[in-house]
């Protein structure tokens, strides 16, 4: 079976075929695990298509049953939420026609490319071959972008952002516009892959006639080995996967942190992802200006350590060293960083948003709190710190659950069953 993937982020296999040494990206890494599993089957030819803004001509390479196309596109074309023409449309159409795959798998609806690909397939009369995996849903995310935000800070931006015509308000507007394309995409495809009550419910409201296929996600291979223990961690340390934009809820977490440090002054919070700490009115990020304001207001500046972008091995090391993992997001579908922490057995605390309740059982596998009740987040962090080695029972339960949810063999088989079902529909 020939399967064409369209992804928002490069796989490490691309760098390997290019002969480059590069770390696996810290986001979107679940595609690594899924492709690893899929390519074990010699009955599958996997073709991956990526849009890149830093190339000027299309690149193609192949090794064994994996091949890829890199297609040039401007950053504006990639991030735009309008319906205007794009330069890469004919190249993408040619790839689809030339490869003639049995299944066209679009990963995510967040960017315009999925809408363009769906329009091409409608034009070619092959939209039945298309299946869309739900990652996040920007049409909904836009509504939660400023949840828990101080109204007076919503319009703050640096001079650099002003020159680049970008700020938090524009980012939210971008979510809203791309959300319109997302809705149109979901109204036109025949097949969708999801994994939570949340994404199933929203997809059903948008298109009650779409075929919804359930398939859990396979995570990065690094997180299937090693196990967290209290004796090996650094007590009173917290790991957070990213804080670079408002929906990740770090501003809400800082409100909780002020209470935690009163009980445990030695608390250290390690934050991965893009590091714009040190932003000022001239350069950097308006959101980070807000975070810096809050850290100073709550007197927790010395308790927060921004790690910057780190690879999977470094993420795993930090998780195993941490006393607790926290996901304070305003909205999520099923955060893969939570799944990775649970696979290792790290004690987890997460906001009750989106599809999170499908991943973790409150009280037995970790703790779940209403996203805007920062005081409950503080309480659960303190409770985990107080439990010390007694928290290992929760750790064991979480790990057991995550091994089932993120089982590579089971998820590969489920995905192949979906592909065969779509192939059969297309042949009818």
C-alpha cells in the first residue's frame, strides 16, 4: 500500500537522508514514533510531503520504503488563514497525481496546507482517499487564547513585534482565520482520525456525516524505556514542556507557583521550548513581557529556569529528574508531553481541558484540576511534594495506563486497519 503523509514538521529521517546531524524537534515528535512503527511493514510505501520556507526548489529523496518531498513555500503562505492562491499548489498537485497513493493522510488542520490539499483532491475527484488526523483544533483554540489573561496586557507588544506586524492579538486572529479553513476542510473530507471525546464531539458538530476513526498516538521511541523513581528525582522540581504562547497557560501556572514557594522555597521550575526570557520593550515577545511581570509580581523569578529548545533525550533526562510534571494549558486535545511523562511514570498534574480526561484518571494516576483554579494546581503540587516516595503508586498506575494508550504495535495495527478501510471505500 502506498500512503502519502502531509506533515507540518520534518521527521528526523529527512535529516538522516540529507546526511545532516540534527536533533529531533521537541514538538510534533509523535510522528517519529508513528512512522517508525509503520515503516516496519514492508507492505507500506510511505511518502512524506513537507512545506518549507527556507528552500527555493523542490527536493526528493528515497530510501527503502520511505521517501519525501520538500516543497518551497513562503512563511506567509504557510501561516496565512486566507483563501488566496499559493505558489506551491501545482507542485503539490503534481506530487499527488504522480504518486497516486491509496491513502492521503493529512496531519492536522491547523495550517492552510491541509485545506489546499483537500481542495486539490476534490478537484481530482479523490477526496475519498483523504483522511485527516486531528491534532489541535484552531477554530476552538482561538476562543481560549486569552483565558486567564489580565485584560490590560492583551495588546502589549515589543517594537520588534510591531515592525514584524505580529503580536498576541494578531496571533489570536490568525487562529480564528485558519479555523475557518479548518472547518471547511472538515466539512469536505469523508474520513477523520481522532482519539478523544473532545475531538470527536467537535468534529461531529462540524460534520455529522464524516467517518470518525479512533486511533491512539505512538510517541517518541525514547520514552518507552526507563522508569521514574522518587529516589532518583530532585525533590521540589517541576517540569513544564513549553510556555511560548498564551494557550499553554504558563501565566496561570505562575499564580499557582506563588503559593508553592511559600511552602517549599527551594522549588525549581524547568521550562522547555522557545526561550524568550529577557524580552524587553524593544525586542522579544509581548507574552514574555507579561510572564516577566508576573514572575516579579509573585516574587518567583529565582524559581524559574528556562531551558530553551531541547531534544527528546534531554526532555527525557529532565523528566526523570523532576518531582512532578505539570500541564497548565488553557486548551489541549491530548498533550503528547503528558503522555511521555506518564510513560516514564513521572507524577503528573494537568488542567482539565479538551481531551485530557481520556488520558489520565484523577486521583489514581495523577491529578486533574479546572484550568482556571490555579489554587488547586498549587494544592496538588504541594500534595505531590509532601507524598515523597508514597507517590510511586500513582506513578505506577500512570505508566500502566500510558503503555496501553501509546502501545506502538496496537496503534500501528489500528492505523493500518483504517488505511485498508479507506482503500476499500475508495474502490467501491
